[in-house]
C-alpha cells in the first residue's frame, strides 16, 4: 500500500504578517479559555482540504492546480474582523475574516472545486466557502463575549495572493506540522 499524505491547498501568509497577527492575538492567548491556539507559523487560509492522498493523487491535483493558476492574475486581500465559526453563539473556531478582493477568492475556490471534481477528487461537503485565517479551536464550549471584549485590533496589511500551495499536514500530539509540497504561481500578466 502506498504512503498516504494528509493534504490541502492554501494561500500562505508572509512571516511578518504571521508575527503581527500573533502579536495582536496576544491578549487572547492569556485568557482562561479551553482553546488550542494555532502556531503563528501555521497561519494561512485553506482553499481545499483533501484528506489522505497518495503521491500520485497529489501530483494529479498539482497538475490541475497549475492549469487553474495559469489563468489567474494576482489580487489582494486583507485581514478582516475577529469572528467565530460556525457562529458566535456556538463558537468552535476563532478566526479572522478576510476582506478586499474576496469575490476573486470565491471564484478561485469555485474553480478549484469544479476542476478537481472533474479530475476525480470529491467536492468538499460545505456548500459555501468562508475564507478565514484560523487562530484557534475550542476544545470545549467557548464564551465569545469574553473573547470580543479582550480582542485588540488586528493588522490590515495587504495580502498578495499570487500563488497557491499544495501542503502536507502531519498530525502530532503538539499540533499539526505543515510542509509545502508544491508552490503554484499565478500568471503575472495584467
């Protein structure tokens, strides 16, 4: 049996922005919450989660992603509001929404879903794409009011989206370890 790699596609953030987000979330880290915080080096936003794939399937997906990327032009996003998923009355995930050219990101997500589905990769179960940067996950029920009361402003740096990454995720007792399998740049033509 071939080795399976837990894989996803993502837009990675610049290390400087990862640090700024972590600095801004510092007051949240000190709260008495049952939250597993995301390591700052793991801040990103996911476009598609595959789950376990063989190396052959990863290569097949990368080939499809290259076709998509050749037709994409770079665009910009920014960190938005602190938010909860699925909703603030029952938060499971603490995250930052995204703003800016979010319509372009939505179209990119749809193209990825449709193109990969036609190549034999199952579509994700969600019907709608909620672009976000995950900061932490509640291990037990969380109090959203405490979080919003203690949250400071988050950076509004521009995030250049000019490539997507195929990523490997190795689960460990201390949290996931992400490593890039392929960087797929967009067309640079304007």
